[in-house]
């Protein structure tokens, strides 16, 4: 079976990895990705932030633990296949989400995610008798992932 015939959704059943909610690449046509991606690695080499890594099956995927996406479009320009939408379209529909492992519910003031969020999608709601609690404005979140790598407890994920 060639890599283009691998159904990653079925392979997830037999693995402990939880990559199913993570985005592949910005502007990528998800419905064509596994069929047309030749795994040539040109997108990895083109990414100035070095956040594109090979994932299960050898397909490229953004790893926000390594940094943020600057939406430079260089991955799409380097790709020889017709996998990407135009730069004028939205890069993707992924958003940040904060899990219960966040420090704020444990009354530890952190705010590193809010400091790193350029579109100011993460704001902190003041609470009496506690520290300010982070809240994500999904209308402002562009899914860049800047908040992920700065979180000291890995409480933030970018999901579809």
C-alpha cells in the first residue's frame, strides 16, 4: 500500500497519539492532502519558523510546540503539488483552546499566553478572591499558535 492510500483516520484507532485535531498546514486543501502530498519535504525546508515537521505516515504537520505560524505562505509556494488554496483565503479554521491544566484555576497567575497573543484573542477576566482567568475570543483567534509554546504546563492546544 502506498502512502497516498493510507487512511490516517483509521490509523489513529491503533495509536495513542492525539493528532487528529491538529492542523496539517495553513491553506491546505484537507480533502486532497493525503491523496496529493508526495511527502517531498519542500514545505519543511521552506518554513522560516521550522514548525513544520513530519508526522505519522510521513506527512507534514505544524507543531506549535516549536513556535508560531507567521502565515508567510512559503510552505505553499514551495509545494510542487496543487495542495494549497490561495493566500487571499483564510489560512485555516483552527482556534486555540485552554484545558483544565491551566495554572489560573489553581490560583497561580501566569498570563504568558496572553502576552504572546498578537491579535489579543486571549484576555483575562478578573475574579474576586482568585487570579484573573484566561478566556479566548474565538472571533479574534487566528490559530497562529503563539500561545502554545509559551505555556509552562502545556494547557493550550490549537484544534479544528
